[in-house]
C-alpha cells in the first residue's frame, strides 16, 4: 500500500492506495473535491458534512445512471450557477423527505 496526502475542499487527508492504484485514487479525489467545491460555491449549504453528503449522493446517482437524465440532473452537468442551485435544492428536498422531520438538513 502506498500513502498519498491529498486535499479535499482545502483539508488534507492521508489516504492509502494499492500499488498501481494511485492514479484511480487521485481521480476519485479530484471528482469528490470538484463536487464538494461546486456545492460550497453555490452558497446554499455551508456545513462541510452536509456538503459531503450531497456530493456523495450526487456522485452515487451519477454512477447509478451514467446517462444524463432530465429526471436526475447532476451538479457536475449543470452549465450555470442557477442550474446547479436547482439541482442542490432538489437533492436537499429529496434528502429531507427521506429523513423525515427529525433529520432536516436545513
């Protein structure tokens, strides 16, 4: 195993990667960092843990459905800040509905 120090949203993490897997790990870090920074920069969500949850859900949806779909737009596919904001608000609403009254994100 090889250890790599990476930055995600300005915070350092020391991660382990199997030999030969460093490039894949760095690509994953870049995807997570990009997704989290877009959500943070949209300005609707401030807490790092909430940004991480939204980013991970967005990435998971993208993996589950590689083809872009109007029913499941992603922040990464948004071409404007307004579109990104709409995607983020939609994700928050879906999370709130799934979590119920006790787990409201906002």
